[in-house]
C-alpha cells in the first residue's frame, strides 16, 4: 500500500509511483486498513472521513462520507513494445545509359592498357554481356543491344589501328556510314583510322569535313581537320584551320597540339617553340607539347634543347607510358636515323595507334621514307608503300 504525502490519499496498486490526484511521488504506508476495502485508517477517531482511492478533490473543509470504495482490479502489464517495421528499400534501378557509360570507360581503359604491351602477343578485348538489374524483363533487349553496339563500334578501330586488317576495317567503317550517314563520329573515324592511315589523306579530308558539317561547333572534329590537311599536304589550310580552333577555344589541348603541328609543317619553328613554353611550365610532362618542342628545337638548330626533351621523355617513362613515336620524330628532326628507327620499332611492338595513323603521311618523318627499314615497317603493318 502507498500513500501520497501531499493529499494523504492511499493507493493499493503497488505498481503506481505517482499520486493520481496531485502527481506527488507516493511513499510506502504500513498503517492498518479499515474494514472497508481500500480505505486507509489514518487515526483511531471513528469520525475520521474515509478517503476514496478514486481521483477526486480532497478538501479538509468538506465533511461528508464517501461511498464505498471500489477496488479496481490490477491491470495486466502491457505487452512488450512491438518493434516498428523497417521501411523496405526500393530496389535500385540501374538504367542502361549509366551501365553503358561505366562499362565503356572500363573497356576503353583496358583497350589502351593492352595497346601499351611491349610483346608481340595477340591482343583482344572481351565484351561481356550486360546484366539487366532493373527487375523489368521488358528491358532485357537493352542489355543485349548495348553489348552488340560496343562490339560493333570497337571492332572498327581494332581491325585497322591495332590489328592492321585494313580491307576488313574499311568495309566495316563504310557499312557504319551506310547505316547512319549523319553520324559525325563515324565520318571522323574513317577519316583518321582508315584513309589517313592508309595514305589516302584526300579522302580523309572529305570525311572529316563531313563530320565538321554535321557538328560545326565540335572542337574535336575541327581540330582533327588540321591533321587531315597536314597529311594531305595542304599546309596553308591546315594553319588557317588551326588558328580558327584557337580562336574558338585557346586552351583546348587538342587544338593547341594541332596548331603546333601546323607550325611545324609550315617551318614556323620559333612560333612552335613559343607555343609550348607556357604549357610546359605548367606541366613539364605534357607529351604533346614535348613532341612539338623537341622537333622544333631540332630543326631550329637548338640540338641541346632537343636532346633535353628526349631526356625528359626518358624520365617520364620511369613512371608512365610514353609514346615512342614522339621520341622518334625528335630523332628524325636531329637526323639520327638509327635512334629514330629504334623508337619506331618500339611503337610497332606497342601497336601505337598514333604511329599507325601518321606513319604514311606525317611530314615530321619525311627524312626517313627513303630508308629500307621504313618500307619494311609498312609491310609488317600491312600498309601500302
């Protein structure tokens, strides 16, 4: 039994801790019980008013007898609190576009990694089936279509630039354009990876002009048109196009590189050197600018600076991949044929795509074309002499 120290009301429910009248903390009461159930005998005076345990306002000035006290049965203890159910997570739907971007990046990374291998082993890429994780079987066709599309697109580049199967590559590129003549990338690729590589630079110019026509503001298309003009011997147009790209975006890396090539093709070696100074101060390992600077130094008579560029390439090679073709062009500018061909051989072993694209028409190695080793290199790459 418990008692309220404030209002002296008595509670028989041992589970209660606070008074139901005034909220005071209840205390244990060992006083005897009266004959009436649930009523506390506070004093021996029989005239004492019995106190009901039910909630009511107790006032000492009121002198009335209350009705018999009703003893409430003890309430059963509340059952254990039910654990709230956790909200179910919605299944994450991976769309075909996101999957395509991620996997394509991985495939391209693997492709370039394999292209750097120094051995003669046959190199290939496996495009694994895409997994449809959307939970919707109606979109299974997207998974199959993405894999087929990647295989189809990568096969065009691989057949020519890496496997040197030129006839088959040409058929595939032309087939792609037949299917979609408004695909600017297809026109650009056939221009660089087939026509320029096989020495048909004029046709490469035509295809690249078509790519620019389809996407006139695309800086990549406009920059690569410079390459085509250089390969076709149209030096003045190459320089004009390179300057046009520079006006559109002076800091565009590919555009700056193509401007350097246009300077070299036109014998503007001082301008080429000046072009490379700021970028190389910012990034001494910029291989594109190092190639331009190395050849320009060599042809301008600054042989010590040209050799310093070659040493820079050697230092870079300790920690990252170096394009051997860039070193070869600097040696060609210096007139050091043996070393130039040694680097071209390295590029051949690497299946370097840049060397494949430029070997037939790059004016930077014109001094090497009368050498039997050059003709042997063309033969091994299945390129026409």
